[in-house]
C-alpha cells in the first residue's frame, strides 16, 4: 500500500457572495471548521466572483463553502457556481452553499435544484453550521488520501 | 477639508423630528425597501397612514449598495424581486412618481443604503428630491464591504461635499451616522458611541450641518441607557455647533424567533428611546428572524412602537447608574481623543486609528480592521471587552469559559434570541453551572 503524501491540514475557502455584507455566519463557520481541523481562508463580505475564482485557483482548496443570508443567494449562487465549475482545476472540488438563500428566507425545492444544477454539491438551510461540518467530515472520511486535490472529488458532481 | 464649519441647518427630516420630539412624541421609522415602485409607494403610503408618528424609509437593494448595477438591470429585466428599492436604476422619473404627493415636510423620507462608495446613490437621491440619508466612512466600510478604508473615507468626504453643495436651495441635507451599529451585535457600547460621535464630526467637517447619532439596542437595558446618556453628553461636547438628534435602532443582531419575543424586544427598544430622550427609533418586526417583512408586518411594528411610546410610564423601571454612565463616557471619550490626536482631518485620523488598531471592531473581517478585540457577555447580560487589542482602553478582568469557541460565539450571538424567546428568564442570565 502506498502511503499518502505528508498530510497537510485540509483547506476550505469560506466566502459570502458578491452582494452580501453579512459576516457573523462566516465568523462562526470559520471557528467551527477550525475546530474540525480545517485551515480556513475566510474571504469575508461582498466577495466579487473574480476574487473567489482567483483565490480558489491559487489555493485549490479541499472544499468551497458559501454562506449567505441577505436573500440574493439563489441568484448569486447560481452565477458563481457556474463561474467556479467553468475552471477545469475547480471542476471537481466539493462546493456547498447555505444560509437564507431566498427573499422568503428559505430556498424552495426548485431553487435548490437550480443551485445543484449550477454546480453545488449540497444546499443547506440557515442554521445548519454543524451539518456543514458533518458534510465536510463525510467527504474527508471518504477520501483519506486525495493527493492531487484537483481530481474528481468523492461525493462531488464531477 | 472645508474651510469653514457649517452652520446649524434646518432640514425637512430633522425639523420634523425635532418638532415632534418637542411635542413629546417619538418618531418611528421602518427598515423597508421593495424593488417594484408600486409596492415601494404602497409601503410608504402605509407608513404615512400608520397610527404612529412616522417618517418614511427607502432601503436600497444590496446590488445597488455594492455598485453592481448590471445585476440590478438583469433582475429588473427578468422581473426577479430584489431585497430593496434600486434607486439608481429606476431613474429620476420613476423616483419622482414614487414620491409625488407623498413625501414632504409632514412626511419626510430617508434613504437607507449601506454603501461604502455612496456618490452615485447620493446623486440619485438628490435628483429624486430626497434630503436625508445615513451611513458613514467607517460604519459602512468595515462591516459591510471590502473597500479599503482610505478609499471609503475619500468617497464619503466627496459624498458629503456633494450633498452639502448640491442640496436644493433652502433644503440642506441631513446625515445619520450608522456608527452605533457596526456589526449589529457584540460590539461593546463605548466603541459604538465613539464611532457615532467621530462619524458625525467627519460629516460636519465636510459641510453637513444637520446630523444624527445612532445607537443600536444591545444586551442589557441599564448598560444601553448609560451608553446613550453618555453619547448625548459627548454630542453636546463635540457637536455643540450643529443640529443633532439621537436615533435608537431596535436590536440589530440575531432576532428572537417567536412573535412574542420579537415584539417584546421591540417594546424594550421603545422604552430605551423614551428613557434616553432619543428623538427617533428605527424598528424591527415580528418576523425579523425569518425573512424580509411585508408592508403589514412593518406597520404592525410601527404602531406597536407608537403605542408603547405614548404610554405615560414608557420609561418606568429603567435606571442606570451614574458610575456606569461615567465609565462609558470616559471610555468613548478616550477612543475619540486617541483618534482625533492622529490628524486634524477626521477622515485621515479615522483611517490611521483603524490601521493602528486604536479603533478595533470585534470580529470584523475587513482587511483593514485589526480584529484583535473580542467581546463577552457577562453574568448581568452586559457587553464587556474580553480583549481590547491595541485600543487605549482596558479589558474586563473576567475568567473566560473554555470549550468550543464556535459554539461559545453562537451562544453569545443568540443571547437575546434565547432571552426573549423565553429560554432565559429576565434580563439576567442564570448563574454559570458549577460543573461548567
């Protein structure tokens, strides 16, 4: 059996969407993910799509977590998922979005399907921080030795 | 920097607020914005007709706030509702129709936006005939954008001068600082008060003669009362020459999920406004935790606030200690003086103070913020400094809990939610478990 290359801490890029200025969700998720052993690149509020793509290409993270609560999450999420998935190096990285994704507070089934179709692997409702961590943990358990990080991700849509 | 300071100026909005305040009334105002002009107008009409002393609000959508006008046009083209009124994209004609026969001296309307780079919004606002808005170079940059603070300070300086120079004849602009809110929760009151005063000084330096200082309800009523009284004293000391009033924001953090809890918190904010002599209150609704409120839910909140404000005993039972007020006055004054000592230009002083960590907003992720300060909620429900970083003020000497930092933060973020939804009794927290 070939042992995996020296294990580094799994890296998550954590971000809001371009129109969302809220950050408490991001502060909480950063702490939570760090407690679960992840190294977190927290991009903060109002992240332009270009910046998110740039950081993801530079880091090739183990997962991308998008959290947004201002109600434009469906519109912004669909757009940026397509942007990220259009980059060959990011095509297989697990991506999830969560929060208050629509003006009514929750994303309906059709919106969730649209977000998944655009490239997300999972869509979470507001207040699902622990579920996000569990989802990531499951991904981690499924791929103890994913050396290249750019290959198709277990559980991903690739 | 303007050569001469502005004279105290009247303004439709502030004249109305001062006049109603002299008559013993509390002016109440929603946070409200809808993308469709018909719905926005219906909302303003309903606010005007509400059984309370009201001013109107137009809250812009968050694409407009960040200057993403392309996304606004796309949403308008496809009929996708936005989370506010896109003032710039709708244009002057639509905006005039929105306000015609509705906004005026007896029903002034304020633009609320959240933009770190406000010039285009200010131009659109003046073109629409509006002369009241809010925000600030720090309060709309650090918490709500990734714009470098120096750039936001320049943009706000230009924006203020635009408002001062281009206001309609005889109708100077009123500007409210959002400094009393910042991230909405977990910012100890001394820093909120200092930022409100500093931003108003910034506005005044750039030609605005009518301002308001904000303070967002926090986690302990007695501490809030002491903080707002300290803020009034500081405003009198620093802003004596201009026309100013105080606006309270109903709690801006994680909101109670029950209807009873949400309305109780709203009523508490009215009592705070009455006890402090605040002239105006910006309300929240019963569904704040769940979604963007409807017109009817906003009206319900305004009418409840008006009803509570009208009770003769509205402020009964609220008291603050002189010692607490003096301590908060000193803490805020120390932060103000440390900032003003850095440069004679208030904007440059603010930029340097943040860069040096002399002003440090706890948990704020903006790249220019030191983000070394941390907050705790003590056993009385008061916000205290757990760490003050490089700020020239002291942290509380309290032992801190150990455990999951994430869930400890969540616990603090949800303190008000739990208290108002009946999970915690009274304003005070139960004593810590001995086994904890």
